C-alpha cells in the first residue's frame, strides 16, 4: 500500500504544532506559571524544553521519518528485534488511553461554546457556575451527545487521509487558533486592572522555586510537547526526506510555548480585573468551566455583546486546540491498527473510533451514573488521566531518551539529522549528551515524583 506524506513543510509543522498545542497550554501552563513564581517558572520551563524536550522531540521525529512506519512498527525496525520494540507499542497504547479521556474534555468545550453563543451565562449568580458545570457533567445524555459529535469530527478528518484530512485541517485550524489567541489576549490586556495580572504572570519570584517547581516544569514540558506517545513519531513518518528535523522541532516548540504564554495573558488580566485572587481560580476543569465563565461575564459586562464574543471565542479556541491534539492521538492508533494488522486506513480508523466511543463514554459517565465506580479512590476518568499522564508518559520519555542516546546507531542518527549530509549539525554532541545523561536522569526524577516516592521525605 502506498504511504501518504504531508504535502508541504509548513503543513507538517502545523500538524505537529496542532498536536502540541492543546488543553495543556490553556488550562495548565498559565496557572502553573502564576503559582510557581511567574517569569522564574517560564525560564525554567524554557530550559526544560531546550535541554529535554527538543532532544526527545528530534529523536521521535527521526525515528518516525527514518522508518516511515507507525510507532509500533517504527520501534520494531530500529530496535532490530530487541525488547526496545516495546517502547513503540507502549506509546501507541498510552496515546490511545489519553485520547479516551481527552475527548471527554473536548466534548465539554463544545458545550461551553454553545452556552456562550446562546448567552446562557447572562445573569447567572457567581456561586451558580459550579452547579451548572456539575449538573452538566453528571447528566447521562448531554455530555455523551457532545462526545459522539466530537469523536465524529475526529473520525471524519482521519478518514480523509493524511493530506486532505490532517494537513488540510491543520492549515485551517492552526491559523484560526493563532488569531483567536491574539484577539483574546489583546481584549484581556485592555481591561482595567490588567497590569496587575501581567505582573503576576511575568514578575520573576525566585522564592517560589523549589525542587517541585522544576519537576512540574519538566512534566508540563513533556505533556505540552506531546512527547513519548507516538504522536510526533507518527506524524514524522509522513515527513519527506527533505524536512529539516531540528528546525521543525524548534518551530513546534516555539509555537507551543508562545501560545501557552499568551493563554496566560488571556486569563490573568481578566481575573485581576474583577478583583479575584488568582489562587482561588483553581486549575484544569475548575478554572476553565467554573471560574472563567464567571470572570468573562463580570469583566466584560454581564450578557453584553463583548462578553458573548469573548466567551465564545475562548471556548472555541479550546475546542480547536483540543481537536487538533485529539486528531494526532487518533492517528497514532489508526496508523498502528491499519499497518500492523493489514487493514485499510478506513477500517483501522473505524476500529479505533469504536474503542474510543466505548471507553470515552465510560470516562464521560464517570462524572454521573458511573461515579460510584472507583479504583484507588479515583473515578474512571481520573484513572485514565493519572495512569497515562503520571506514569506512562514519563516512563515512555525516559525509555525513548535512553534508547536514542545509548542504543540507536550514532551514524544513523547523524545521517538522518543532517538529511544525509545536507544540513550542518553543530548541536549534535550536545543533543546526544542530553539524551544519554540529562534526560534519563531528569525524567527519572519526574517519574519518581509522580508516583509519590518523594512524598515520603516531606
Ligand atoms: N500536547 C497536548 C496538550 O498540550 C496533549 C497531547 C496530545 C499529548 N498528544 C499528546 C500529551 C501526547 C502527551 C502525549 O494538551
């Protein structure tokens, strides 16, 4: 079967950036920055991207493009029959896992876009927002309906193929996402009191930095760049031989970081504008679906045209960001099922979609009818989230860096990196050094932290 490639370099970078820019940029990064010393955190985060994120991203790109195969196939080829082939399979399954709960939040962003557009937040008292969200997620039907719609859109894009589906949608959605982000950030910065918000975000406060901050920054860098889950490896398998790997990786990292920082410019000026304490706004779902709808109404005028536009633009931005990331996660599994089991792309995609429909619905219902089903004190959704994000993600990252640094043939690496000698690679030694020593050690620490080993010493 003829394998498709991305049609252009810019299309390839936009697709990979679409994978990276997701919910993590909007609902985690700004809060972590605000609470961990502002610019101090941003500096540490950027260092993590440079020292750990980029080397691993480049390695994933390299393995994908070298093999032109799905992630499981790719690692099987480069591991020459050794057990390292399991790194690829693990990535595929973790990605599939992440997708099952990620689509649930994607569905919520659709519902909140709908609520915003219909001005449903008009005259809602501040203390009511929590109830609105809780009742919505506990309802057995409404979130499931949105979930099916969200998964339907992903399925449609994936079955259209690499060029007319993934690449074409990225070329529309990524510019939309930039425009929305810039529009929202400008609106927010112009609010009275915005200065305080910007200061909160940007003033470096090194007293807030401790070992946990650094571990948080590393974890966030990993999640945000979509590392260790086969996404970048799979997308790179559609790169052509001329795509510059290091440069593309740098572009993706820059886009991802810029959007994350701009999300902070959207959130904090409006939070400070209504005199709210940024420590009260929460993080994740609580921030996005409980605090922010209220903040937007109050900051821009309850029920006003501007509030409707702003709020709609914000949830639509989240929707687009979640969608492009979810598409990349789906593609990992689709390429795997289709190529490893010899199905057509359509059939592979259908199998993946059916599994996601079932598991995604279970995750979604775990806020309502299935909330009693728990393991280790977590509902199904948190179980999926924690298992993939806290354990499998750092584990995968560590294994990839060890593999790329110690096992993968050095000549092959250099040859691919330089596009068979076309490009200069003065950074090669540093890259290998990071893959061999810095990354495994640092990620190992994140891993131990995530599974709670350090709690014992606190
Ligand atoms: N990077 C995305 C975000 O910031 C989420 C994501 C997509 C992801 N693919 C991934 C995270 C692979 C880890 C691994 O929301």
